[in-house]
């Protein structure tokens, strides 16, 4: 074996984690020559369920799974971790205001941020999946400022995948033929799936899908509201596709993007495209060797795109204001 990687997954008894843990334990993500230590964090009441998940992981008889640690202690869960996948978050319930949800989750991510800052490995990389993921990431990062900005990311890859699939279906092509997709802004229904800079078979997407009305009034809302459509159809939120998006995100960091292409990630802004520095914002990103990335700069947006960009930026600024007291 070439080495070992410590991976922490929070909300580990939940559906999203359940859909990803077997794939992490199999060697798919970190390779067949890297042993994996899984640290699974849950609330105390969910530990019995987590015991069952651990049994199933054991029964998979993985060639690379080194150990599985079950805990309700964040300090133990993040001790020495190289990859922190923050999946767990408090779900929005009927009648709950978004500000209330932000406040509840903010307190959870304050604690997790502190534990990561105090105990994670020096090379730790963090992906926040639990919603509202951009602002949860902002809060966690505020508690561990010694960890470089580029190590903190939030999930827009699910939306990126949804958008590529929808464009491919409309154009009658395969998903790999849709490139340069960008999800700007927030992982919410204000996000902007940018068809104006996307390509299909190497051509501008708007030259292949020429129905601009469909792009603006059907494609964009479909991607923005896909999560709600899944809930309506299956009675619960996206799990399989969310887990897949999270693992695609990690794999893209481990395997640099193809020349001329990019992926969507929410990252800590350094001021690109006029986004205030420090906000966690969805950008087009090229991934580089060493699990690094750089934001693709120089893209332009037409009037429609600028309007959508402003809407998602405004929402993220409102979310930041709602959790300001937690940011230190």
C-alpha cells in the first residue's frame, strides 16, 4: 500500500453519507493502493444506526478499509483527518424561516470548525455538503482561520452535474460532450447555471441549443429547482446524486481537470468577479496537481447572466448578515 488517508464524514448515519461511504471504502476515490481510515461523526441518538452502517462496511470486505471509528465527539472525529466531508446539517422544517435554519446550523458548524482547526491534519481539505452549504462553510472557516482559504470548499458539483445532464438531454448528446459548465453563486434556487459560457461538442451551447427561451425559462429553473422536484417525486431529498456530486468534487481535486475545461466549486472568494473577499461563492474552477485549484477568470456574462449573478450574490450577502454574530 502506498499510504493512508484519514476521512471524516459527518451526519454519517444519514442517507447522503450512506450513499457515499461504500464508495470511499472501496478504493474508488483514493485509489487501490491507499488505505482508508473512516471517522464517522453523528449525534448521540444516531449512534445505534451508525453501528449498523459500520457492520455493512465490514461486510463489504474492502481491500483498503483500514478502520472505522464511530463517535459523537467532533474532536475525536477530526483528529488527524486529511479530508473532512461535512454532510450532516439540521434540515429545514415546515414553517421554519431561512434565517432560523441558518442560525441553528451556524452553531453546529461553529463547533465543527473549531474541532477541525484544533485537531485536523496540516493538509486537511474540507468539503461542506450540508445545507445551506455555502454559509455553513463560511461559518466553519471563521473558526479555523489558520487553515488556508483554498482548503475550504462547498458543494455546487451536484448542480453542475444536473446542468450538464439537462443540456446533454436537450441537445441529444452524451454528458461528456457538455463542457465548461459553471454554477455561479449559492447552492440554492438562486444559483445561475451558466449556459452562456458552456460548450456542447466544442461549440457554444447557445449555438447548439438555439432556443434561448427554453434556456432561460425552462433550463435555468429546472436546475435551480431540481432538488424540490426530487423531493416531490421520491418523498425525500436528493441522496444518491448528492453523494455522487460530493465524491465527484473530491475526485476532481485529486485528478486535474482536462485542458480547456473546468468544474464548479463554491470556494472562498479572493475578490474574483467583484464578489466580496471571504464570501463562499460558486465559481468555475480548474483543478491542479496537489489537490489545488484556481478560479477561471475572464469570463463574461450577458444582461440575463448579470441579473442572475447579482440575485445569487445578494442572497449570499443576506445569509452572511444573518450569521454575522457567529463569524467572530
